[in-house]
C-alpha cells in the first residue's frame, strides 16, 4: 500500500460504528463515493487490507472513515480498528472507483452501505445541490442508523428510514421491497444508487428493474 497515515482520533457514531479521523497525505484526493484499502501497520496485519469509503469532504485537511466493527469476526480487521488508539499507523492505498455521483436520484442504502452516500450527500449539501435527492435507508433498529440526525437535517421529508427488526415511530417497520418502492417512488425512470450487503443490493436492484428502471440507471458497485 502506498501511504502511511496516522489515526488522529476515533469516536462512536452508533453502538458498533466508529468515525476515524486520519491524517491526509499531501496532494491526496478522493472523489465522493470512492473506496480505499486500509490495513493496520503492525506485523501480521499490514497485508490484511480491507476496503472502506472516506466519508469526509474533498477539501478537508484530514480523512474521515465511518467503520462498522464486527466484534464476532475472530480474525477481523474492523474489530482491531475499533481498538486502536490515536497515533496508530495505518497503511492506505490509492483511491479506487466504486460508486460515483451521476446526477439527481434516489439513494438506497442498507446499514454501513450508506458510507458512499454520506460522502456524496455531504458534497452535494456543500454545493447546494441536495434538492431532488432522496435517501431510503434500511437498518435493523433505530440505534443502528448511522448519522441519523445529520441525514434527517439534510434531506428532511426525503430521508426515509426503515427498521426491519423494530417497530418505532419515525421508521417504517418493513423491508425495502417492490411494494414499498411503489408506494414511495412515483418515477422509476430515474437514477437509483444502491449500496449494502450483496443480498440487499440484489433484492433492491431486482425490485427496481421489475418496476421499470433501466439497468443503465442503476448505480452500484459492480
Ligand atoms: C468498496 C467497499 C467499501 C466499503 N466501505 C465501508 C465503509 O466505509 N464502512 C464500513 O463499515 N464497511 C465498509 N465496507 C465493508 C468492509 O470492507 C467490511 O466490513 C470489512 O472488510 C470486514 O472486515 P473484517 O476483517 O472485520 O471481516 P472479514 O474480513 O469479513 O472477516 C474476517 C474474519 O472474521 C470471521 N467472520 C467473517 N464473517 C463472520 C461472521 N458472519 N460471523 C463470525 N465470524 C465471521 C472469519 O474468521 C473471517 O476470516 C466496504 C466494502 C467495500 C467492498
């Protein structure tokens, strides 16, 4: 990996997701939605790169990552990342393309799959271009929702939150399926951005194409 960077601080965003602020190499530039590989710079771990999405703004003097820690992954890197103290060294790759903004549309995320959309929506907010964007964001329970206050503030009525495993006011208690999309979306001939676990993406993409969305209008990590 090409860069050695330092963890400057970390803090909880939800009970199992942390925000990591990392030093930014001079001249390093990431497009909103791009991913990078990160590894912990310690013997035995430096080859264990994992993909993550910078969630800060391009002009920030530091990099931000929003990373879910899997405590049950015995050899997992995210579990160890969550235990790092400020000053720890990370190895970082060049950014690589995954999801990029291609115009107004509907962003559909499951869990930590919201991270590329956080980067894109924050960039659009900075440019005053949030009008016409909708976010549909599914989680298990309200306590799992990453950056809920910020997303509700940015998108207002166009921030639609669902919880599959909890019935609580302010969240639809259901999955994102064909019936839900038909209820909430009137135009399927527009751009849809989809990110989440592979089965989530497959189900949402199938529902959208079944409702008439063209495959070329689906933006997801292929
Ligand atoms: C392009 C891209 C961008 C991404 N961006 C982000 C991001 O910004 N934020 C984010 O949070 N995530 C992101 N992810 C997902 C993230 O990369 C994974 O969560 C991460 O790689 C998991 O690493 P890990 O080492 O903890 O676990 P893994 O490498 O998946 O597994 C490590 C070990 O844990 C054990 N294990 C695995 N699964 C289980 C299980 N279900 N139960 C018990 N043990 C298990 C196995 O022993 C395995 O060898 C992104 C993924 C991609 C592809």
